[in-house]
C-alpha cells in the first residue's frame, strides 16, 4: 500500500508489515495502524555498529503526519529491564517480541538533545502484529533518559537532523 507521509513523502508499506495499536497511544487514542521504518543506528553508541537497525520511525499509515522516532533501549541503556505481562500481550515466544522506546528530540541554541522514555516502552508482538505502549511501574526508569547530545562542545557521531 502507498502511504502519504509528512516526513518521508509517499512510501510503500506492505500490508503484512503493519502493526495494530488497538488501544491507540496515550494522547492519540483510538485504534492505530503503524509501520516500523528503519532509521539507522542510535547515534554515539559504539555497541550500535551492527547490520541491524537500532533506530526506527513508527509511522501511522492512516495519518501521514503522525510518526514517532524510537530506539531499541538496550543500545543506549544496557542495564534496562522491564517485566512484561506476556499473557496480556498474547506473547507465546520471546523471539516474537520487539521493545522500543519513544524518543524526544530537543533543540536549543546550537544544541540537539535526544532522550528516551524508559517508563513507557512500546511492545510489539511480531507474531500477532499487535502492539501496545505499556507503563512500567518501576520508578527506576525515567521518562526523560538522555542518550545523545550534540552541540558546540559535544558532538555525537552519526547524529542526524530529525524533523
């Protein structure tokens, strides 16, 4: 299917690569259909030098203006741990699980800061094509966990301008 997006123009998305957020996302209620688009590697982290993507866009296929930048949290935060309700998510095989955290990009005077929301990861069940943003009750994980800063004094290798 062709999807018209604000950030990427018209993109081709296979129907079988679309995930359903039956409950929507906080602030974006109602069912959402989203595609996962690779966006490269998490900037500034040496462990992110594999062939596999570690940064993604969750692109809404029905609302081209809605997209969320996400990362695989363990690349920037290797100690990250969460307990998932596997029954509630219909998970039968851990190989089917993809966990991402939504990224916030803040720009200031010649500075760029990227942070991840470790308190509310997105969990995707690849087998059922269902996804949900879950709230982690462990206060150990912050809502704003900075993982990349770029500015006059600090340059982050591979940091890309994001709109």
